[in-house]
């Protein structure tokens, strides 16, 4: 935009032409990045990448931001399952991208969801690691039925005719061992099941 100014001093007349231009802001840095309403740990406007640790099953937190000035444009959202992007456009068109990487920590949960014995009821709780079960002398030990988490590894071991173990390994490597100890009961039944005559 151009403005023309006329100045008269007695018989002298002068014309001045002044060109006015708007100052366009080149700043494409954010003032703040928020995680669930609190400032992102270690945030600095000039630092563009951050890593945020999340528990294995935690939800992605809510990400917010504060602009340096009103005319900045900010386009925010998930780039993929592990990275959040904040693209900042300055008034003059320059851009800067902030990236938050979500680092999923390996689960250390080595507790089973459920453990049962075939044809034998036990009162299972995930944090009880030893069970005592009665079984008749001469019978095979029951099959073990387990319900585990997707990232757990489970190994079943029969150590003897009176002990079984279930070894559960979490994604982090932590291990819990469930022991099933059997009390062999001798039968007091002296009756025959059947008598066959002639085959």
C-alpha cells in the first residue's frame, strides 16, 4: 500500500511517497505442547522430537498446544500407531513439524487370567501361586487348562506324580511359577466293578 503526502512551506511544495508493507511473522515454533493438560516434559520451542513412555495397555494421551501468535496454523494428529505430529505453519508459509513418539513399555504382568484342572475344580486367583489338590492313587494327573494374555509365554511341566508347574513369562522377561501339589489318596473301596462269567 502506497501513501502520498504533500508538504507546503511558503512557495515550496514537496510530494513524498511512502510505501506501507505489513510485517509477516516467520515464527513457526509453538509456545507450548500439552499432554493431558500439562506441559510436555522437557518441552523447548526449538526442540522438535520427543519420546513419551506409555504402559503396555495405556491409552494414547490427549495432546494440546499453545501458539506463539494467533495467525499460526497448526495441523495435529496421529501419523501412525506410535507417532503424533504437530505441523506448524508460520504466517509467511514456513513450516515446522513437532513429533511425539510413544514408546510402549513391555508388560511385566506374569499373572495368568485363569488356571483350571480338567474335571477338578480349584479356586484360582491370579496372585496365588500354590494349590493343593487331592487325587486318587493310581490315576493320572489332570490336564491343566490356562488362559493367558497375548504377550505372555506359558510352559507346563509335570515334575513328578505329585507336582505340576505352570511357568508364565511376561513380555518384559519377568516370570511367575504356579505350583500344583497333589495329595495321593488311597482308595478304601474294596468292591469289584463287575463280575463276568463266560467272558
